[in-house]
C-alpha cells in the first residue's frame, strides 16, 4: 500500500509538468516567466509550507525525534556533498556544476514534503520540515557556491562586480532566507502554546500558498522541458553516473547510516522512514530554479531532473521497502 501511494504521488507531480509544457509550446509564456515562478516558490510558497508543518500541539517526543532528524540530515548531506564534489571531474564545467548540485540535493521540499504528508501523516511532515532546515543550509551555501562557481552574489542573486567577488557563498545567507526564518518561527509556535492564536484566515491563506509548491515547481520544469532536445540523451555517460548515485548508491548509504545510528541511539522507525524517503527522492526541482536564477545550464539540469523524477517512480518504493 505504501509503495502504491508513493508511485501515485510521484506520478502526480510528474504530470504537473504538462501545464508548463503546454504554455511554452503555445507561446503563452514570456522571457523571465520561469524565473518569476521560481522566485514565487522559493520565497513565498515554500516558507508557507514549512511554517504550517509546525502549527500543531506541542509533543516532547516529536521534539526529541526532530533532534535526531536534524543530526542525521547533517550527516547525510555531508556525505552526499563529499561524494558529489569528488565526482564528475571529467565533465565539462557547466555540466559538472549541475551534476554535483543535482546529486547533493533531492526534491526534499517540493516533492518530499507533500509526499511524506500523503504517505506517512502529519507527524512525519514535521520531521520532513526539520530535514529541510539542513537542506536549505546546504542549499544556500554549498548550492550557491556550486552554481556561481565561487563568485559572490548579492541578495537579489545578481553577481557583484566589486572586489568581494572572490568570496564564496556564505552559510549566513541560509540563516536569513525566508525558508529558514519560517522554520524557526514555526518551531517557536510548536514549542510555545500559541498556535491557537493564529487567525483562521491566516491559517487558510498559508495552507493555500503551501499547496502551490508542488504544481508551480513542476511547472518550471515543464517550461524547460518544452525547449529540451532529448536526442543523444542516452549517450550522456555522466547522466548514468548521476542516476546511479542519486537513486541507488546514496539512498543505500543513507539507509546504512540510519541503521547504524539506530544501533546506538533510540531512533524512531518513522524518523528512519522520513530520512531515507527524502534521501531517495529525485533531483531537486530547485536545481532548475537555481539554474534559472544564476544563469547556469538550465536546459541540462532540467533534463537531469526530468529523467530523475521519472526513474524515482520505480526506485523510491524499492528503497523504502528495504527500510
């Protein structure tokens, strides 16, 4: 039953690319449209989704389990980062950056959180949001570092021409990003008994904004997919390495990590399920959004994300069943 629900929800998100494809093919989108949608998801819809995951009565066990999720997610992202940065050395520079980005970052937010909520329930959604705190810390530090090729960018994502270009992306950029702020505020509302004071109209508004994450993020991929030429896709040897790492090797490594930690610490089974599920998710849609934002190879990374998303329909249930 769990495997069927995962297949269904992954396929549903994949189908949501169709509006973007149709708009592009029918010339209903203008230049910069994809980048505008990307910013809407990154700065508004995703923070709303993260915040609402915490709006629930306080539970000490959930807080303890969340601490385990946070620690495990740091280890997992650290291992993923090390493997990715040591890989793809023979790939062209523009491809290498996107291959590394897509290898490190799974679709933990845009696909992972809606998937976790649908399959495992509300408590698991809290753990998924904790995982995404680490995700965003790495995303807005190492992720920006990879996309900008060690260049510094200002808060609007525009390259600076001053001397401080030589400085790489700082982890501090993740701390004041709306997604991180939403997570911190949500944690405060979770710990303190104040969630009941949030007006119902605000709750409904934030829920509706959070529900935009899946459709809009997949629409961006669809916009890029419409311009994509799939000829020669099976000749890309680097993609095979990426798919093996993203869908088989790294998820199995994650499974090994959580099982080993579980021998020492009382890690709840639901925590293990959340960590492995998010680690086994396909390449992050934020890869396409970051490529749009920082003028990287958006077409190539869209191809990676599309193939990865399609493959995940088969690989995610298999990995999860191993838990």
